[in-house]
C-alpha cells in the first residue's frame, strides 16, 4: 500500500544495509526498491521506495560503543589516573564526554584523533576498518593549550577532571595535533564571520592543540538538576522501545517550546506510518539538552513546557518517549543536522523528522538566515553514512484562521494563514499576551509566560536577573 500524497512532504523509505526487509501483511512487495531517488524535474521529494522494518535499526558500526569503566576495574583506573597529568574539562567538554560515553557518537571510542578529525572536516564521515562509512559531520575534539601540552610531555595518557578538579575519566593512547581553528570554523559553519555562538563559547579562546585518544569514563556525567531521569542513554532508549513493542521509531528534535504546529506534524507522521503498515510507531521527542545560545529558552523550562503538552493530551504519552539529547548545539545548519540524525540512529530511530532551516540561525552580521532553509533536508537525503535512515521532511505549519487552529499551509489560500514566528511568540509571552486559540496548549503557554516573567524581574543591583530555575 503506497502512502498517499500529503501536505507534509513525502516520505523516503530506504533499505537497511546488511539486513533483509521485513514487510507487514498484505504489503505489495513489488513497491520495494532498495535505493533513494529524486523525482525528475521536481522540487519536492517523492516516495520511490518502501521498506518496513519490525526491528530496531542497528547502531553505526554494528554495536553501541559505551565507554564506561567496569565496576571491577574502577579502583585500578582511579590509581592510574592519579599518576597521569590532568586536563581540566570545560562545561561543554563534559557534555561531549557524556555524548561519547553513552554511545551517541558510535563507533567513536573517544575524542577524535587527527585522522578522524580530518575525515569529519573534509568528508562528513569516517571510514571503518571494513571500508564502510558512518556519518560524522561535526568534530568531537578536546582542546589543550601550550602549557597543557608541555605538561603532558611524553605521557601516553591523561586524567580528565571537571571544573572542580574532580576525576571524570582517563584518555589513553593519546595523540596531540595542531588545532587549526580557522579551517575548523570555515568547514563546519561555512563562514568565519564573527559572532557564531558556539565558536565564541568554545573555539576562539581554546588552546592551539587538540588531544585525542581512547576514553574511559570512571564517574558518569550527572547534572543533579532534577532532569537526570529524562537523560536516557541510547541503550536505555532501545530497551524502552522494545518494552513498548515499537516496530518504528520516529525522532523529532527541538530546542524550542512545542506548539500545536509541531504536534500536528508529529501526530500526522504517526498516522502516515500506520497507513503504511506499521503497527506501533513510537515518537522519540528529543529536545537538545547541551549548550544553547543565550536567547534560547533554557532546558529546564522547555522540559516543563513539554510535560504540559503531554498532560494536556496534545501528544499521546502512550506512544511518545520524551528524553533529553545531551549534545551541545553548534548552530551549523546542514552540517550539524547530519550529526543530529546520525546520533538518533544509535538510539534506535529509523525515521527522522526534519523541518525548515534545521540547526540554523540568523547570520551573525547580515540581516538574513545563515543557511538556505531547504538545504538541511536535502543534505540529509544525500549524506554519506545516513543511507539507512528514513528522512521525513515537512512543510511549515501555520495558524489557519478559518479553522482556528494550526494546520499545514495551503498555498491555494494564503490569505487564511498567519505565520507566528519565534520572535512573535517570544514577544507575546514577554508581554503576557495570549496567542490565538489553538496555537499552543494553555498549560504550555503558561509555562512560557512564566519563564519570560522571570527574566523581567530585576535583580538586587538593578540589572535584569538570570532566569529563575524551574
């Protein structure tokens, strides 16, 4: 049964490498084409292949690479660490340790050595021993300065400590190589314009050397912010999907509050997967939980808002898993969205929803978007190492005045739709005003208004206060 056309852009269903396709009952197998194609002379993606899988997609490289020290080896690793030169991790470095340790970047075994770094910069992928490639589009590296390099000397390993000098991990069989910042920035972001948030936060003032090696985490990363229960690892997510008997997992990443347009997209995606023959597709609602730029809504507030969305029944808790993706945010557009998609493969997702200008931002100097709004979804459909992942692009939802709710935009009657931008949404929330009925569930909107009210409260010195934690 072929999927019917929809205002949401069309589905791509790809053959999983090294696996036999499994079809639901009565699925016409003549529709199966194990390849991905663009429709001739078409600006949109069309359904040209179909494959139904009743099992979770394999992690990149065939297995999850978790980098935790076994309990039986912990004391010996602590003793080893005490004899090694120490490298202090920044807050964002610790987030990358978290990402690596749980297998989100499988098959990486630690911070990148030079060969992995160069492959990532130049090919957006890493070649495995068997000659196959896995996607890897953003460098996961650890910078050290000249003093660190001199102190490390000829040591084959280093101890990694947090900002309080508490032991986190050891990095063994290390390699130190030059940190060419300009090349890294230009190839990751496509520009070296000043004002890129992640660059200013982590690269501009970083050391001139990068250190790679095999990571062994002695003390797993915990944040103790009341949200650790949402930070499910890829292995834990896979167990949860199996517990729910999911035969498809579709992932949706957010770094913003969920409005009813997002919810429409997610519920419509599930409807279409059911029509295609899946019995129990499960949504992975997966907000980004690492570093974000200063004007983004903080994670604790976003999670509170997401909980209200489920409480109000906008999304079905029975078919939705809410979890936090621990990665820092680069805002590197089509380059970074590949990383976001690749990491979800390792968590068991075989469908990935991608919207307009994913991982994008405004140009830091000029009054325009930094990236073409359509390039993210196009790049995902062609990216090396993502052939196994089914990409679900979608058209923008807008507020339909005739229906009094969010709906997929219909270009035949543009006068009926109102686009409520993120800027407009923030302005309404800051002013304590309500959006049109049907834009966001009332409970979720109250959380957003509460957050911006906390920003408006002056601190004792008369300056604007930091947001009040949830």
